[in-house]
């Protein structure tokens, strides 16, 4: 589930030093606040938008957007599970219809094209349903020419964020920055080839799982996502009226 960095149109790539804040992080909100400190140069800019991966990335993104006084929205990515073994991912599909397949898994599991198309349609419908619910029917934000800060609560394999970034790139933003609190070092390094800048606060070894690096890591519900997006929208609208 990868593509060459040159196909993304990479303009620059900077390595970012790790945070001196000790692990584990208290919760996703603290993670977002720490990332916001590293993103201060993007504060108070109308051309900046934070795109969070639901569900766990939304509390992180909310804290970033609140501190930077910028817009918050979501980019939804769904795993394409192998038939009769949903936990095994053979690819992913993202907002905008972008699909990426792991052909090695497809071949190993002997999944035919009809099954791939059927699962893709189901997950694409689920993306549309979630986006409609999260945005309450409002259209997706315009990304062309903007600076997009994509965030999640952590990167294990990095495959979900990679698909999200590729989907965002199709909308022709001026710049894509990925900002995450914790990540596997190899995933952070690989993802750097797809974006203009990347901030990984911590790359602990061995990594094992995102949840290990938080004291509180409860599941984020759809209701919480909707609440945070609503609060972020109201906050941003109030700033615009000033």
C-alpha cells in the first residue's frame, strides 16, 4: 500500500526533533495541545485547515484547531477487509473515492475483482454516511490552494494516513503537513515521502501499538466526533465575526 514519493509532487521535507514531554501522554487532548505548540506558525490563518481522521484523530485535531484558531474538518478512510476475515486489510478507500489495494494480500487471500468491487462499494457508502452525519449535510470544505494539517492519534503502520494524504492531494492543496503525537519510526519516515512536512512528537522503540503511549485511550464515539466538530465550527465562526 504505497507509491513513489515523486508521484506526489514533493516540494520539501523537514525532519522534526522529538518532543521533550515524557510518555505516556495523558490523553488525546493533551496530544493535540502539544502538537499545536509545534504548529504555531500556522495560527490565525484563513488558508489553514486541520483534517482529522475519525474517530480517534478528532479530539487531537480539535485541540490543534482550537489553539491555532483555524478550521477543523475530517477525512474519512475505511479499511477494505478480506471476505470472511474482516480484520485482515487488503486495502483502503478514502473520501473522494480513492482506493488503494495491497495486491499481495489480495493474491494470498484469492479475492476476485467482483468481491473487491462489492466491498469497495459498501465501504464507500459508509464513508458517505459518516461524512453526512459528521458534517450534518454540509459540503466538504474547499482544499484547493490551502494548507492542510492532517492528524490522527498515532501511526502504527501508517497505511491509513497514507491513503488519506493521497486523497487530500487530489484536491490540490498548496501544502500538506502531517502532525501526529506518536508513531512507529519506520512509518513516520515512510510517510514523510508523501507530504511537504511531518511532525512526529515521539517515535518510541519498540512501538507495538498506539494505545500503549496514552494513559487514557478510550474509544471515541460518533457522538463525540459530531460534538467536537460542532464546537470547532462555532468557535471558528465566532472568530470570523470579530
